[in-house]
């Protein structure tokens, strides 16, 4: 029996942690499709591996996209 990996969001990762994108789930609001499309253009695609490089004073993370 294989257990499913725990799921988290990008903003919950700490510097040095990596994660694989499972799906993009922008907030349910007008323009959400545009946000999802832009994230994919930046390289956040299902199956892609990303690593948080740094986070300053609890702000948004700097992410290395496509990290093996």
C-alpha cells in the first residue's frame, strides 16, 4: 500500500525545500484563469519541480523553477 504524499502550498515551503507541482489552484475570482496561465508561462506546470531559494521577512518566496 502506497501512501499519498502530503500536499502543501508554495507559500508554506521554507528556504531550501523543494516540491513538485500537482496542480494550480488560483483563487475563485474573476481573472483566475489569467493568473493560472501566467503561472504556467513562468514555469509552474504540473509535474515540475521547484525549490524555494529565499524568503525575506515573511514576504513572498523567491523560487527556482524547474529544480531537479
